[in-house]
């Protein structure tokens, strides 16, 4: 019998994050470390350093002059923000061996990136201090599905077929046949990675934000971003309908509904570049 | 009077209420007739909507789809309605998202039809 715990335990290649992320996280949390210490850790991984510079010079920020060193990027973008971007761009590599049979990986990541970018845009309209945290939460909100697709492909296919034939929501079908859904699995995986609690909850509760009990901005934003992304049909993680919206989440975000069309124009502007730095080999 | 999105504002429209920035600052008083420059300033200040005399949002929406053939519009609405069947369409935000998806669907459709036409004639 499969449970979320067993799925996460058996996904061995996913058991822990790259050590560079752990070290970066320690340095960022340590009040004694300087920007130079953090830049030093990032520079040890040339690939990571190059990806971060690419992001720093993209439409994500639109800085007027070119940012050509990691030290400068740490100064203008911020240490926590850079740590979160490092996580976003390294995590995809961990899923390199996922099977393409159930859902195309390209389509899966398109949906995830669009959701991450949308969450980031909503957070920036709210003037949240660290918008990259929302990008990470949006990017990872459906990763539980990847584990389900790789460990239990037959049941996953059955769930997909059922949802298509009944025009039903996939996460509800998952719950019906497995007793849990992809959000449970994703939340558990992120908890094992020791990702901050806000992000864990954003992933674990993105289909039922009110169930956390206390209000959290991260989950409300990911919930709404997922709905917008599914409505626009940018890629898909398997879902064919727009998830049901929790009006509380929209109320908590407290933005006028007129942000919808500027958000979508902004999404169009940032999405292609985000695909390039998250999925470099697809570009 | 109706609250109109920034992108649908046009010179000559008259403000029904003061145009305010999110922080409450008044950018332009009610009764002012908008010019190209005002709209540009709204854009740079990040204003997203304004209340306008003598027009409603529904009229703007109707205008934006009036050039679309009824068959394509019907097809779009049916398809988008199927995808939105699990969420509450009466919620104002969902209703706007729905309208936007219908608009994008018809534009996409119109573009692909145009491509077929140009391939046939060219």
C-alpha cells in the first residue's frame, strides 16, 4: 500500500538537496557572514553562478546596467533572494530522471514555471519583501506529481484517464483512488528537504488554503497563481480543468481584480526568460 | 459610470471619481477629460483602473468581442466553461478570468484561421 511517506522515502535520488544549497542557507542565516562569504560559496559552482547572473540581467529585474559579478548580484538582489533563486534553478536537475510516459516533462515544467512567475508577480504587486520565495513555492507546487508518476505510473495513468473521461479535477480523483493527493506528497518532500515552513505549507495546501487554520500569504498566492496558470493553459501537470477557487485566499491577497490583465502581460514578458534559466537544455 | 481597466482607457473619457494611487494620493480629479498624457502617467504610476462617466465595464467587454463571429464566440465560451466547471463563476475575480480566457481563445482562433487563409491564397 502506497502512502505519501513511503513514496518520499523510496524516491532516493530526491532524498536531500545539493550540499551547496545547504551551505548557502547556513551562510544566509548566519548574521556574521558577509556578502563576500555568500558570493564565495556561489562562485564555487560555476554553473550556478552563471545561471544566477543570467537571472540578474533578465526581465525579472530590469536593472539599468549590466550585473557582471556575483558580489554585485548579492548586493543588488539580496542574500535570501539569491539563495531562493539558487534553489529554484538547482532543483530541476534533481528531477532529470523522471519518466515522460504519464505527462510530458516539458509541459509539466512549463506549468510549474508559469505558476512560479505568476506567484512572483502577485507578490510584487503586494510589495512583499522577498518575491523569490513565492517563485520557488509556485515552481515546486506540483512536484508531488512527479514522484507519483515515477513510482506508481499505472495508478497515475488511471487517475488521468478518469479525470479526462469525467471532466473532473485530477487532485480529487487522486484522493479518491489513492487516499491522498500530490500536494500531500510534495509537502512531505519539501519538509524532508528542510525548506522553510511557509513554502512547505504553500505546496501542501495549495488546493485547500483555508485548511491550514491560520492565514498565510504564501499559500494564498500560490493557490491563485495555480488557478490563473491553469486557466491560461500554459503547460500542464495533468490537470485539464481550472481548480476550484477558495474565495478566502483571494480576499486575503487583497489586490484589486484589475491586476489580472497587467499580471498576464507581465507573465508574457518574464515567462520565456524564466524557461531559459530554469530549463537551459530545452532552450 | 463604470470602473475601467487601464488598458481600455482612451483619451476623451471623463473621470467619474478621483483617480487615486494605491497609497491614496489623488493623481487626477473627477470630471477631468483624459488625455494621452494622463493615461501615460497612470501607467508609470502603476494605476490599474479608473472610474469613467457614461460607460460600463460590460459595454467595454461587449465592444472588445463585437467583431468576433458568433460561432467562434460560442465555441470559445463552451470550451472555457467546461474548463471552469469546478470553480464559482459568479465570483468577480473568476468572472474576469473567464472573460479574459474567452478573449484569448477567440484571438488565438482568429489568428490560426488567418494563417490558414494566407496559406491558401499565398
